[in-house]
């Protein structure tokens, strides 16, 4: 699934699942129930198991809220952080596991003739829904990883105060006039749409949470998810050259990672000074 399809899918889901506002209410209710049962369990008025059940329900409500916020919500995939991308998969997995456990218990009771078989239908449906939710979370995390890889490839081309370093052959750097203005982007976006009948596939517009978390100043820069050698990429490079707008065409593949070819428009990214420490950790 590419970035555009993923946005499209999220849009549909946002409409279908406009329950987010009720979510925090569900958490609050579940939390109050845990508090109530905790007191009762302390004096032996209810069983530990009952309290445990209430805790599970609270955890489930929290996971649901996480998914509504980060998978079905209006948040763009480029605004996710690496941690959030992991969170959504964890939350969706836990929701599948909880229902699967419950299903096992109930199925055993049905087999023993304690419960009617019809009792399982709701749980079956819930399990199917939650598995779909996990699939969507994984798609979203995968799209995020593709964006992350684009940013990581760019890391090698941070503007450096030293003399120009010769870029590796897989990368083509065009300096142009050194200036990239919003008007340039507007012009290119309009021309692209006219040429190809769909919008320019921008994967990162200016500074994003992702760039910030990785310590990049990406303000005033734009990433376009086209392969530099595909017709769209070739056309885009030609346009930028005629406008003398600087760009970096990245055909590079990071060893061990999925490829992330794209065109970065604007001057190379600068490193955010405040994030230096963060950077020395997670990258490479
Ligand atoms: Zn970029």
C-alpha cells in the first residue's frame, strides 16, 4: 500500500468510526469502575478476578483510544513519531489477544453445553473487527517506516559547513539558484496535476514531527514520493531544473531496509542543534 492509498483508507475510516469523542468517556467510566472495585476487593466484597476483569476493560478502552487517535483519526502519517508507530501495533495486537482469550474461554463453555452457541457470534465478529484493526495499524506503521527511510537516506546529505562533499553516484544533487519558494511549489504542483491527472505525491511538506524527532530542520523543504527515474520523477527534475530550484534526487537504498527513492526539493536539510544528542542514538 502506498502513502496515498493509506491516506485514502484512513479518510474512510475516520468517517466510519466517528466515535472518538465518546472514547475518553469510556476510559473515564472504566477507570471509575476499577477504583470502585479496588475498594470493594480490599474488604473482600468482590473477587480479585472481577477487579482484574475491570482492569482489562480499562486497558482495552485505552488501546481503543490510541487507535482512534493515531490510526482512524485525522493525524497524517507523517506526523507520527517512531514510538507512536510502535504503539498502534501494540495496542491493536493487545486488542486482538484480549478478544481471542475471551473467545477461548467462552468456546470451552459452549462445548461443555454451559452456554448457547449463539453466544459466540458477537465475539466472533469482534475478533474479526479487531484483526482488521491490527491489519490497518500495520499498514499505517509500514507507510510510516517508508517515510522514515526517506528521511534517513537524506541524513547523509545534511548541509555541512565543510566543502561540498561529492555525493555518491546513487544521488543526484542539483544546486540551482539555491532558492526554493512556496510559489515554486504551487507552480510545480499545478503543472504536475495537469500533466499526470493526479496530485503531486508529497510525502513530507516542510517540518514534520518525524523530522523533528530525528533532528532535521526540514522547514521550507518538500519530499515527493516519486522515483527519480520514473516518468513522473524525470518530469519533476526537468521542471525544477528549468526553475533553477535546488533538489536532491535519491535513488539510494539503505542496506537492510526497504528502498525509499524520492525527490527532496529545496536546499539540503540542516541538523537541528537541540536534537544532536537524540540523533547520536537511534540512527545509522
Ligand atoms: Zn526532504
